[in-house]
């Protein structure tokens, strides 16, 4: 059954977000300026759309079913921080590549003295031909902290026996470069024996990596040493975002016009029973093409590819209770389909570039539900 395949393909993903004690961002007198360099504030307009999207996402977090692409860390943090999220999550314009053009860093800065690192970076953007692009993004099990030399301390985990830490930097052409990556990995013949490896690829796998003659105690000591000298950075909290950018964010929360449905959409994330994964993590590939109230859909897993063609029926009701688009959704009325009659697809626009699909399928005598987030191609 397709529903069973989808559910079994989802990894167990437990969001346990440990913040330490957060002291919050330092308030600034000038809301649109961050003077890490004399020219940083000149670039605020290039990043306005990003800041508006992040503000809208944080303010509307109770209605978000999961993170948009790259927003994993912001989603975790906003849920934990609750009403204080806009005060605690902030942004910084800072040149970290040495090209005299500032990058945009979003995260929690200036944490308490007893915190493990002095900052947590959830999103890093750089400008490519004048347009912001994501360079890296972090979350609880894949965390980055900026250091005084503009490199990044990395700390991650992919399981109880697999922990990692290392150092990264961003090159002048905006590429993330791994300088050091240390990780634990179970011995192939004796899984209870944990071994330590090193590479400069950032890949969490022992083949092709160098085995390090190091005890676990020495591993943790090296991690602690490498975590030192993370930067203390003054930031602008999102609660002090420029009013014009907030107005842009408010506009984006208005009900999207159905005219934006037409186009090609690519799967970026999926959620089943509260378990949320990016398309890369879950292994699905899926695209939807919508033209003139008709749709073509396919989804591919390691097992098979399934497709449908459908007409679009508009419904004057939300996709689900408390959906951010509470005005309308649509049903895909299939004309030809590889799916059974018991499997149904609905969708709505969260914004003009985000399509949310709701898949209903029979499972264990009840109805299973998954949500798939698509981004305009």
C-alpha cells in the first residue's frame, strides 16, 4: 500500500531542542542598521524579502505545519521560545567571506555566559548577482556557531552512536567548505565498539575517512576545545525590524490568490504524524505541474513511481483546521491515476511560492494523513 510505503520511509526524527539559557538580542536604536561594518546597512534592502519571510514565519508559527526550506532551526527555536521568539531571534549583517559584501546571519545571538556556544546560526545568506541565496542552515542536530575568525563551529548527530563536530568556513564565492570533521561510528563487526574518524568532506560515513587513534574522552575534549571562541555578536531582534519590512511581511500573510497556482512545483519537505523531513532526508522525489485548472503529479521512492492527472475543484474551506490560508483549498479530481480510489489529494497555497499538499490514505483500518510542501520551480 502506498500509504504504508510512505510511512515506513519516514525516519524517526525526534525534535529535542536544547537552548541553554538565552539572554536575548541587544536592542538597537536604529532598526534597519547593523554596523558590523560601515557599509553593512547599505545592503539591508537586498535582504528585505528574506527578513520579511522570516518575520512572517515566526509570527505565524502556531499555524505552520513544519519548516519551510532552510527554516528548520528557526521553526524549532520559535516553538521553544513561544511569545519571546521575535525578541530572541535576530539578524546580523556581517562580511564573513572577506569580499566587503555582508552576509545575512539569522539566529540566537549573545547567549548567557554558561551556554555551550555564544550564538546559534539558523540561516546564512549571501548575495549572488544581487540576490540572496542560502549558504547554510542549522538546527538542533545540525548546529552551527560563528567563531571570532568568521569560521563556523559545527556540532551534529545522526544517532545515539554517531556524533560529530568540526569546523567550516564560507569561501569568497559563497561556498561552504569543510575544514575538519570528526565523528564517531560503530565498528562494523562489533557495533558496541565506537570508533572515531576524521575527514574534510563533512560526510557522516567511515568509508574513505581516516580512523583516528583517540579515546572517546579525548574526542569530547577536542570538541570542547574547538567550540571555544565562538563570537559574541550584537544583533537586531525581529521585534525591532523596520516597519516597512513588517508591513511587507503582513501583506504576505494575506490569502494568496489562486492565480499563483499555475506553474511547476518541486517537493521540498514532507510530514507524516508529526515527523518532518526534507525531501533529501526522506528520499522522495515529486513534482506537480498546474496549468489552467488541471494538474499532473508524480512521486518517486526507492520502490516505485506513481502518477495522476487531475482537474482542480476549488473548495471554500481551509485545507485543515487553523491553516494559515483559511479561505480556500482545492481537491485534485483525478482523471487518470495510479492511486486507489481511497487515496485523495488536496492542496492550498501558503504563499505565492509555497504549495501545501494534503494526502489522505487508508492505514491500519483508519485514515492516514501526510503533508507535502512544494516550492515553485
